[in-house]
C-alpha cells in the first residue's frame, strides 16, 4: 500500500480529498483538512479496519480528465 500524499488527523488510509468536494480542495488544498471532524476520520478508519478491505469514501481525485463529464 502506498502512503497518501495528504494524510489527515493521523489516518492510516484516508486522504482529505476523500472528505471534501473538489471545489473546496481546489480553494484550500491541504488546509481543507481543518474542515473535517476528526471523529469522522476515526469512524472511517475503524470501518476500514473491521472490514479488512478498502473502503472508498469519495474518489473524485482519482478521476482522469474528461471522465464522468456529461455534454
């Protein structure tokens, strides 16, 4: 497993981009992590740990340019 570029609140698996929308991240960058309640991160980490598999919260930051766009 590769380390995330933007770890938040001590999460082993999650990146702040998974908890904010693209516009907010575009405006604030890594600072958008301050908008995320640490309890949400702890719950997400716990769910991921208990499930034993990857749990996707939001994956907009993995999309390639042009993917998912509607004309």
